[in-house]
């Protein structure tokens, strides 16, 4: 008996007999249980409540949409993992900055380097520059190095950080012939370059670098890049006495100061790294 299933006419035959083709008919006979699937858009779909040994699939548009959603989820997950890793590494960097500022590595060296800091409008050393210079003088008087190098500010300018620190060191008892200026620099990285030039002219290789406790980590990186053997010696500034929000701000700022030169070397646009530079130096 001919039947119609899904708009297609077929004929069932007894077991062992060859099916007999029949002409299309307009009559509709319900599909028997053997008919368990229909075609739709050249894709096989199982009928409700049945099983089929045919492989079935979603229409191509649905399959493509599913692939796109999975790809999007993978991308979002990867970006999230990268972001979490970056945050974890930056927090580790901030921890190292804080820890480095608590360690005094002062030992015999060729020179003591005073990193430049703020000079007051009246030409006197600001609190930070005064603390750095006084600490360097104490190291000199302890016999750890025979020379002091002062850095920072306009080259040849009497009110530069280097000149002001040098005058202060002289007033504290350091002979003038033991004081050298490495001016012509505005950033820590430039301080390292100018200091390396002075040391190269005299054949010096080792230096005790003096700065604020939260600054010595970054200073050490830049001075080592110039081939100088560095021993950091932070000032006696009580870091624990700094209010926690400000201490966190200064630590993050130093972390940014470590990152932006490397980002520039990696080819990041200068307008991006300029924001980090502003963060580091606007209140330096």
C-alpha cells in the first residue's frame, strides 16, 4: 500500500520482496513506525518520539552561529586570563619595589651617586634631595667610596639638582675635588646615562646609588642597563610612616616608571606611554 511521508510517496513491501514503485498520489496516509525521519533543506531530522540511524545536523546558519559564539567565548576567556596575569605581575612588581626599599646594600664602591630631586624656588634643596645628599655624605664619611656623583637638572645651571646637591655635600664636609656633577638629565633613565659617562671617563665601575626607598628599584634597573655594578642604599625615610593611600600611589607610580621605557622599546605609541610618564614625573 502506498503511503506519503514528508511529501514523498513510497511503498512498503513484505520482508523478502522487492518494493514496487507506485505513482505519486495526493492521498495522505500516516507514516508507519519505520519512517523515523524527514528531510529539511537536505538535512535529516528525526521525527518526534522516534530514533533514527541517520546522522542529523543543525541547519548551516545555526551551526555557523554556534561556532561564532564558541569562538567569542574563547576570546573573552583568553583576554580575561591575560588581564588577570598582567595584574598579578604588576602586583608582584609593586611588592618587589617596596621590598627593595627596605634593603641597604651599601658596600665599598668606586662612587656614591645622589639621584636628583626637587629644588625649591629659593634655590635650596627640597626635603627629598636634602635627605639623599645627607645620606650620601654619611656613606662617604664611613669610607665606603672616595667620590660622590650628583645628578639631575639643566647642564651647567647653578640651580640644577646636581649643583645644589653638590654644594650641600661640600657644606657638609666633602672636599670639592671628591664631588662630580652628572647634570643634563630630567629622568632617572637619563641620570643613569649621564652618570655612566662620568664613571667611564674615570674608569669607575661600581656605585652606591642613593635615593628614596620606593625609587631605588627603578634606579637600579636603569643603572644596570648602563653596565654599572649597582648597590642600592635607600635614605632613612620611614616608608611605614607614609599614609597607606599615598604609599600605594607612590608604589604604583614607580611601577609605571619601570614599565613605560620597556613599552616604548616594544613599539607602543608614544601617546600611550606619555600618560605613564606624566604619572611618574608630574609630582616627582
